[in-house]
């Protein structure tokens, strides 16, 4: 097994404690690989064959122009955000002798997984001049302490029940004579390199400080936070960077969006205008008519890359009996006839052909008929742009936990499948 892709994934995840940091890592890697930045506010881009990227907030769209006469797009879509605890605007307060932080639950968090962990703080702040600053307090700043079993004797028999408002507020020190809000502002401003009275707004996330590692007796597992969905962002990044040659009529595109975990309805989410604007501007700058642009969309194909549910050995009955993806057995094609995933028979066939040509095994996932099914950016993109989409992911355990688990051997074929798709 080539562990290098999995090790590089661990590095990428550890450098990306917030969606903004993930976007910054994407931009840095793309820029180092020769991609040039385009400003969303520029009236003209002056496109020519080459490598290009557009960043908006914590979302990044990058593409390769092989010629001035593209006829369709091959896309990989992923998302930079993961479920976590995010600070409220007026977060700091004192209670029962402790300094605490008011947090909002972002996305479908497994709440219990955030208990008794050493937590850092990362994200962005804005100063009074409108400048944005990346912030990372990479030290054990906060902790959500669990109630002792002596005060909840039936917890093991009745299960742990957590109230998101009252039980998830972290402590970050002892209350003293100072004002907690001022103390937090000073701490964050120092990390941003600005004066405390210049800090006007923040978007800050708590994150687990435990590093990402290759685990298991033989290093065949990945233990890491935010595998869902930074593993897909990283795989798409490596695939696009490696995409040099290919069909000149195809434009390879990587789109990594923010806000998927909360529904994608934002200016920088998959249900917003970002991708459509980038693709249409690309087409118009190359001289395509509106009709030709719509025809290009109709002939395009996207891999909606998001992690998949591996069969859990302790809960195998939660899976559809004939669709149990195994850790270490390769990428997973996800289907749902109720359109929670966008895979159709046609898009499934296209991805199966690509995988077979590249000798990449594919597994299948369908949820049990009596259980609900999650969703991805796939159906949103298919509906908004009229692009054929196949939902594909890497099998994993502990999805939406503060610490997740996947197989080391699955990351390289995930990259290879995307690379083959982008090359056309």
C-alpha cells in the first residue's frame, strides 16, 4: 500500500481546522501548481489556456483550460465545512466561577464526541477597515466537561442526553475580575495581529487538537477529524493538479463549497450562484453563446465527492444487506431513487466505465429502505445547472464525530478515479 496519499491527507486536515483554513490550503496548493487567481469582482478575466482559480469566502473553484474551444465540463464537487461547535457573536460569559463560551451547533454534530476533548479555536475575524484575518489558537484553550457518573447514575443504562444550549458550553478558564468578553476579544485580536478595539466581527470554530494519524496495527486506518469532507477536497485537489493532458474539448473543474453541512443555501454554497457564475463567465470570455454554454452544461458530468458509510462491524444490521461498503475496498458509488443522491443510471454507467478503464474497484451504497438517507451537493448541482451527477465517496466510520475513521488504502484510488474523470 502506498501510504503517501493518506499521509498527505493527514497533513492537509491538520492545516485546515476551519472552512476558511481549508480554502486557504487549497489556494496555496493550487497556486504552487501554477494556478492563477481570478477576482470575482473583476469585470473581465482575460482568460487564455492555462490554470485558473476563483475564491469566494471559504469556497474555491479551480479549472484548467486546455483550449479556447471547450464543449463540456468534467467536474468534481466537494465541501470545505464539517459539523462542529461554532462561537456565537457574543460568546464569552462567566458562570459558577468559570469562563464559558456560547456555541451554536453547526451541522449534524454527534454531540457526545465533543465531550472531554482539548479544543483549539480557528477561523476568521474582520477589523474596522474591512480586512479579513485568519486566526488559529492551536493550544488547549477550551473543553466541554462531561457530567460525572456519580451525578448521573443511569447514564449507561438510559443513554447520554445532551441539551445543545445548556450542556455544550465549553469552559475556557476560571472567572476572575476581568470581563470575559473583553478577555476573549484581546485573545483573538492578538492571534490576528490587530488591536482589540479594531476587531468588529468573527467567525470562529472550535476544533479537536488531536493530530490526524495513520492508526491500526499496520497503519491501515486513518484516525482524523473532518474526514467528511476534507478527504474529498484533498482528493479533488491532487487529481486536478495532476491533470495536465486530456481531451481538449473538456474543461476539468474542482469546486469546493462552504455550508454543505447546513443546506448549501448561501452565496458561497452549492445552492448559491458561485459555480454557475464561474462557468458562465468562462464560456462567455471564450466566445461561446448562451446557447452553446447551455449545451456544454447538458453534456457535462460531475462527481459529487462526499464520504460514504462503511458497514459498521458493531451495527451491520443498519445497512442494506446487499450494499455494505467495506473499509479498504475502494470508492463507493451512492444511489438513492428519492434523489437524496443525484446518481442516475446514466451517470452511474459513465463512472463505472471510467473506473473500469483505470482498474479502480467500485463499491455500492444504498440506504436501508426503512432508514433515512443523508444528502450531498449532488442533487442541488444537478437541479440548478442541469448537469449529470454521480455521487461517489470513500467509505468511513464515525461520520460527523469530532474524530472519524477511514482506511488508508482507499484514498489513493479515490484520487485516481477523480484524475481519470477530469482527464476525460
